[in-house]
C-alpha cells in the first residue's frame, strides 16, 4: 500500500489526482462491503465471512498488477476495497468473541501490533522489489500481495472451524438490526470521532506521505520503504509497553493522547520535507511518532465498540463502526490529492495536524457520553 499512489502515477502514468482518487475508491467500495460483512458475520459466522472477504481481496490485488489505465485502476481498487471491507468487521467480531471482555483491550492491541508487523514486512519486501522505472517490479509486488491474501484463508479453513460460528438470525432483517445500532447515541459519538481521526490521521499515511516525501523532499523509493518500516517497528516495540499505561487510564484519555501524537507526527513530517540531507531520518521519526499514536488508539477504539455491542448485533456494530474508517479513508485521500497541490504540499500537513488536534479535544468530551464500562480501562 505505501506504493499504491506512486505505482499508478509513475509506473502507469495515471494523473496524481486520479491516483489518489483510486486510493479513495478502496474506501468507497467499503461503504457496501462493511454493511455486508457485518450482516454476514451475524448470520453465517465471522469465520466464513472473513474467508470470503480475503479471497475477494486476493482478486483485487492480482488485478491491480495488470492495470494500464485509470478506469482499470478504479476497478481493481474497488474489488480490493470490497474484500477488505467484508473481512474487517468479520475479523473484529471473531476476535471479540474468542476472548473475555477483560481481555479485549490486550487482544485488540496485540492484533494491531501483529497487523503492523505485517505492514512493515510488506514495506521492506516492497523496498527490495520495487524499482521506480520498472513496471514489472510493481507487478511482482502486487502478485505477491494477492498470494498472501489467498494464503491467509488456509488457517481459517483448517484450524478455526470451531470458532465464530453463529446460528443464522433468520427472524431479524438486516435493516432492523442496523436501525437499532444507529439509535445508540454513545456509539454514534465514538463513530464520529473515529471518522475524524482516520481522515486526518490514518488516511494521510498512504495518500499524502509517499508523494510528499518522494516529490517535495526527493526521498528515494528504497528509503520510503524504510520510512514506513520505522512506523511498524515503533508499533511492535511500543504496543505492549503503552498498553500497560492505557490499562490504568480512561480510554477517552488514551484517544486524546493518540490524536495529539498524530498531530505531532505531521508537524515533524512538515519539517522533514525541508531538512535536506536529514529528510529520511525525520520522516522516519514522524512515522515512529505516528506509531506511538496508533498504540494509544488500538486498545481503546475497538474495545469501546465491542463493549457497547450486544452479542446478537456484534457483527453489525463492527460493520457500522468500520464505516467510520471507510469514511475517513474516502475523505482523507481525496482531500490530500487537492491539498498537496497547495504550494509544495507543506500547507496541507499543517491542516491535517490541526484536524488531529480537534480530534484530541473531542476525545476529552466523550467521557460524559460513554457508559462507565466502555469508557474506563478493563
């Protein structure tokens, strides 16, 4: 994913705004996929739903390797986004049901750390494979990506047959189930906060940093891979340490601290673009600070949602909540494509830092809206 926009723009000749909009298409397809995945997780079980989503993602990644135009890029991105969005709520529902309520913060924190270990490993593989002037190197990268999606289904099919199987909710229609979710005001408040964090935080990670670093700061493709690896290393190293701190504080305070870390990361990236020879080191530091923010957010957001969710609607709660990420990943990259055209892109990073500061302020107001079990540490 760190090379998605770079691949379309530099290897396939897709205009930068269209390339960032193609990245947004992954999120646009997710508006349907999140609801489908949440409903299926409640009806047929999260394990089966997760397998279906992963196989769809494999098809999208393989298609991406062979796109030659913007319309094809949009199609491949839509397939990839649909698969990812079906799998995500199913995965979270599966995870929430195989641990106790007290274990959820640790489980979601560990899930985020291992997820980032995969991201970092992928970034290192990409840095070794990709040559900016070689389209074949990008093709190989996305074919390997497709193979890993497909391979991920094997343990789900063979080893988890007893996990996450739910009886079908034949008597409860999908619309009625989602109406009940949308009547939960505490859930809607955490949903809005998550959408803001993703739009000005996670959504800029893939859409704004790669073109800003390789364009304004002239960072090489190989160095960009190591910059993203710094984020992964920070998450893996810090997650369990930060978890011990988060377990002793209110979850809303952790959300505020994580948002502040995101704002700090974008400020460092802004300085890095004008640091000359020190650009790579500063971009790596920005990604490490971003990782710190992630370790503060991961033990709080997922557990809050699953503590609010009744068991019979857990899939739909997770599916609706993932829509907050979908919204952020749609709006964030789309805005980045326009914002990066303001001067050399520096002004855009000042704007997204301000958005993260707003998220921090919002987090501190949530303590009055969330019920005590969801707001306080387990």
